[in-house]
C-alpha cells in the first residue's frame, strides 16, 4: 500500500499513511490492542511505522474527539470507581451512561472522592446535556446529596444501574493494560478516556442495539 494513496486524516497534519489504516489503528487500540500489536497488523498492509508514531496517531485522535452531541436521556446511571495509575497512585473514575441507549454522557478522573467531586461531576453533566428531567440511578455514596445540590432527581438502584459497572470493567482493564504507555499521568489517562468514549459511542457496535453504535441507535449522530 503506497503512501501516495493516502487520504487526508482530519486529526493529523502532514501524515502520509493511508487514512483508513490510521483509523483502523486507533480502533484497534481502543479495542485493547497494544501499539506493538498494531505495528504488526499494519505491516501486513505493507506499511512500516514505529510504536511512537502509532502513539502519536492515538494522541491526535484523542485530542480531536471531544463529545459534540447533546442528549436528553430518561434514565442515567452514574457512579465512581477507584483506578490505579503509575507508582501505586490511585484516582477516581467518574462516569454517567444512559440506561437504554448505552450512550456514555461523560467520563473523567478525579483525585478525590465524595459529595463535592460528585456534585462537580453532575454540574459538568448539566453543562453538556439536558438532564434536568432525567432519573438518576445511584448506589448512595453521597450521590443523593449531590443530586439535591444540583436540583436533579434520582433514587438508589442496584439492578438496572449494572450497566455502569460493566463500563467500569472495560475502562479499568484498558487503564491497567496501557497506563505505562501514558507514563502513568492523569492528563494522559484523561486523553485516553476521551478517545475511548468517542470510540464507544460512535464506532463500537452493540449487539443489544441491533449492532449499532450507541449514538447512532439513539439518533444523536
């Protein structure tokens, strides 16, 4: 595959690797492939690229794919989970996901856990989406207080909100596998989360959604 056949890659300037191959590489990394494994895959297409070059593709992909849609969900699961970065440093991963459409509304890391960080996370969610009429499903841990502080409504639920636990399993497995590639820094992990959420919402098909990505299934694309 000749570099001369490359198409323009929206999130990279001056890169002559074929656009489809770069997008495939980014999808493979989001799907759990390492940069070394991706290097081997693209070599099958006659393209030789180093791991740092592939890492640059991913970082550029991450930096250019913030959420742009606005959702108006009915039911939202929200929670936090402790995750470990480098040198035994623990942070808290906060996430909100729509129960029915599986759209991830927001995800970020926090150095602390408690009512104040939960309230801040909900405020950010309000800025991104129309959630004033949504029903929030929580497991306690200060969220009922945080909901009251943000004029949002919800209740304790330990069944339907399992979808957020499954999301956490995926996030933490990826972080555990790749954090060394980010030098264990929180900004690098945040960049990865931004890119993964875009991949999850816009590119990853779900069997429960008739093999559509969540954003497409919800009519938000």
